[in-house]
C-alpha cells in the first residue's frame, strides 16, 4: 500500500472559494491536487518554493522542517505531470506512457526521506524538499505498480477530475468528497 495510506483529509478550495475535505488515499495523489500545466496551471497552489514548503508540512508526509528551493520547482513540475499522465493512462486502461514512467523512476531513484524516532513519535532525519519529492515518487511507484492501483478512481462528477485511491471496504467510492461532488449529485437526483 502507498505511503501514508491512512485517512488524511486535505482541505481544498474550489475557484468559487467553497472549501471541502478530500482524502486522496496516497501522498502522491495529494500532490496532484496542487495544479499542473496547461489548463491546470490556474489551480497551481505551489508556484513558489515557500508554497511547496508549506504544502509539505500539510501533506500526509508532515515534513515541516524541509525548506524548498528554486531547484526543487522544475522537479516538482515534472513529477506532478508524470504522475498525472500515468494516472490518466491507468484510468483509461492504456499502458503507462514511457516518458512519464522514466521521469517517475528518475525522481524515485534519488535519496528519499529518512524516518527517525524522536521521543515516541516518527520524525524525518534532516529532511529536504528533494528527499520529499523522491519519497512522493516512490509512493507513486508503489501505487501504480501494486494491486492497489485497481482502486484508483476519478471523481464521478462531470466537472471534477480529482483522482483518489478508494480505501473504502466495498471499493465503491464515487466522489472526491461527499461535501462537494457527492452532495451536489444527490441534490440533482432529488430534483429529477
């Protein structure tokens, strides 16, 4: 199972400023919520190293001490694009794109975060943002290369493309969030 596959609800904000909870099920999929290239550039919530540093602290990795630099940003962008391309291919039943897999594997091959015991809690030993990116890439390798990938889903709402791992027992989760898309779908069904 991917790194940190326990419940971790992100608070996301749609362009209309409505905030809602979302559990992606894996840290690699959490990174996909931060925007991207092309039409997703408008949703980029980590355009600067400071923004990425803050995101790392909020993510299920909880890397509060890692400071991102300008050198991390191109790697972040390429990794996010590669994971998006692989996820979309997986959801469409197509082979994973070779270039995306090569990029993912390249980032995963770098040194990752090192866990350490601090008192009675897990911490990260001298974490860097580059190590966090490698850990996220390794999480994606675990997800896309394991049976858990069969539970990869895209929100069923017509105007939502959030991707998540369905961690529910029956494996029938349809919505990114009941707070957002699930409730809207139920309201539409009631009006019919």
